[in-house]
């Protein structure tokens, strides 16, 4: 009985917060990643570029042998509310990473360090923006192009970010820019018409 009461209160609180939450334009926070080779902690910066398109920059490290920088474009699909959405996307990464391979001659595992790597990234995930916080859970496959013997790494990541600029504020800026541009266009057309009228009068 108590469990049902707590669950009901939790759902009501979450629903209330989501209803009054701010969608984001710019966020910054931490990302915690885990794959079959390492665990990483990193910085995540996310910027909305269009209504459903954003770009995320990630710098992550295990603070020992692996340090990578990622740039990922993401497309968002709202679920129930625009505060909760599914996203997918892709991008590229560069880094310094360890690499291991089996030496069949010596029958040993050889590991090298500080290998310069270039890789491609895919990502699918869910995110929730509530109050001024953005939380996401995703799966990010990484396909090595050069520099690493392990060609595929699948990372599960959890990110917690603070909303630096809200979606409402960004939309307001976009509307102001659009109005300003329209006003300048009207002014330019007005000036062009004045010049044409002057030439027409001279011709008469």
C-alpha cells in the first residue's frame, strides 16, 4: 500500500515538473560511459541547431590510457511531451587510445598505448528535460577507422547536464532575428522603390 502511495506521489511530482519544465537550447554537464574495455568520465556540451536537431560535443577519458573527443549530430522525436524524447544520430571522433592484439607467433597479447585514432560514431537514446536539468541514457557504437585494433566498441552512457539557455529563450531570439530581417528587407525594398521613382521622374 505504501509502495503504491509513494509511486503515485512520484508520478504526480514528475508529471508536474515536466509540465512546467523548460526545454533546452544549450546544456553542459558530465557523461559517464562504460564499454567492454574501459569506464570513462567526460564533459558533454549540447546545442540545439533547429527544432529537432542538435549537436553534442563529448570529451571523455579513463584518466589512464584512453582520451577521446566526439562530435555527434542528433535528431529528436518527442515522446508524449517534448520534454521527453527519443534521439538518434551519428558523427566522428578522434583520440589517443590503447590497442591490443594477439601475437600468434609468441602467443602473447600485445598492448600499445597513445595510438592516434579516428572513428565513426552512432547513437540512440532517451532524454528528459526537467526544471533546468537534462538527463539522458544512450547506447553509442564506435567503429574504428584507423589507429586501433579493436574495430568496434559499444558504449552505454548516462549524462546529466544543466540547461544554460532554455528553448523558450532561443526561440525568442530566433523570432527577433526573423522580425529584424523582415524589417530590413522591407526597408531595402522601400529604398529601391524610391530610387526607381527618382529615375522615372527624370525620364519624364
